């Protein structure tokens, strides 16, 4: 009796579930039809439900070592690998090149970069370089070493740069480009002490410095607020501008920074003669006029004004105002400056008029103020 009742209840539950499921399918038939249609369209368009991995790889070269019959083939493979940026092939060529006694043009910068990309230990890379340079010291050029140093410096790898310098065999001597690369790297990394050490080393070795290296020295002196070093290097740099590339290429930003330092150190009178042969801007002239007025040095003010006129610079209203302020007591000079300013701009601004009125008030020249 109980068994028959249990079976009957189970059958009723199953029938009720099937009825509800069928009702759900009927009510959702539109949505299900759209889903099936979308699935069929996807299969028709793309062929597969999941994308396959591309069979092409970025590395077109085989990762297994290649066999070369002569050094020329190695050089050719090196050049192709470098052009394509294939680090593994670069290392394959490097392994092959060590087996040939012939001298060949090997891009050491790319070799080291490839080793570092594959996480080779720094000591291992240094030993590899040392063995190669020792074996080919008579044929390897300093230009190749400089290319390596330049590559490392651009990546700010100063530690490995030091390792390279330590393993250089006898016969490899740092030249002008080497010191330029090293000084620029240390300056970029704000290691000004190492920049100065490089300068002293270059001077001791009597290696002439390039224009860019001299600019780095001036920038270092500016950063360390060493006016004497900046002035000495600027004098050397001027001779390079005048003797080779001409003063028109003088970096005006550096000149402006040097003038600013000279004003802060109250050394403008000593620095002013150095500016006779370099291009200046009106902003620099205005800065020097302000310093001369602040120092109440009329002689210095006259020198600055003369320099500006010799350079053919057009004074701004602010500069005219500062000149009038600096020449107070010299009514003829003040009146000439005011008239000159009005010729360039008939409508005198408040800054110029205020400077004139203050000057007239202090000198009690009311006639000039009324005019």
C-alpha cells in the first residue's frame, strides 16, 4: 500500500517537472531560436568556435645553431640578425664567430644586449667580451667599443659600463667620443662627482673633449653651482664655436643659465666680456640690466646697454623702464631713452611711465615728468 502510494507520488512529480520544462521551452522558444541561429552563423563565418594559434612566429630563424663555412657567412648572418632584431640568432652567430680565427666585424653592442635579454650573468658576459677582445685586440677598433659603451649608456647600465672598462686589454685607449659618452651618462644619472672624475681623467690623458662633452661640463658646473669651473669651460667652449662650428650654434639656454649664475654670484662684470662673441637674447640683456640696477653700478649698466645695441637686440618696455631707473640723475639720458621707447611704441605702457615718474620724483625734475 505504502509502496504503491510512493510510486504514484513520484510519477506525479516527474510529470509536473516535465510539464514545467516544456512550458519554459515554449515561452523561451524565440530566445533559443536566436541563440541557435547566432551559433550557426558563427560557425559558417569562422569555421571553428575557437581560434587556432598562428603558425608564424616572430623569430624566422631556427633556434638551433647554424653551421657556417667561413667568416663572411657569419658576418652576413650577423648583419641580417641585427637588422631583424633576432636576439637568439645574434647569439648563434656569436657562438659561431668564436670558432673562426679570422677577424670579422662583430657588433658587440648587439651581442651584449642579446645576452642580457636572455638573462646571462654579468660576469659571464664580461668573460666572453674579455676573451674576444684579448684574442682580436689587433683588429678590433675602438669605434666598436664606443658603440658598446653608447648602447649601455643609453640604457643607464653604469655597472656594466664599469665592467667593460675594467676588462679592456692593453692597447684600447679611451678617446674623445668615449669620454663624451661616459660624461653624458653620469650627468643623466646625476652622478656629478663621476662627471668631474671623467674630466680629470681626460685631462690627465691629454684627450681633447668634444663640444658636447664641454656642454656637459658646463651643465654639471651649473648644477653644482661652481661658477669658476663653468667660466673656465665656457671659455674653452667659445674657442670651439669660433674655430669650428661658429658662434651661431652656441646653446642660448646655457648662456642664459651662465648669466643667471653670474648675477647670483655678483660676477657679472667679470663675465660680461665673455659674451661679446656669442649670440644673446633680449631676456638675457634684461636680466643683466636688472643686476646692474640692483648693484647701482652705472658703469656696468652702460656696458650691458652697449652690448645689447651691438647685438642689434630690441629692448622691451620692461628693459627701457629698468634702464631709466638705473640712469636716474642723468636727465638727458633718461629723456633720450623715453623718447626712443615712444618711437617704437607710441602708446607708453604703465611700467615705462611709472619708471619715468619715479625717476623724476627722486631727481625732482618735474619738467621732464610733465613733458
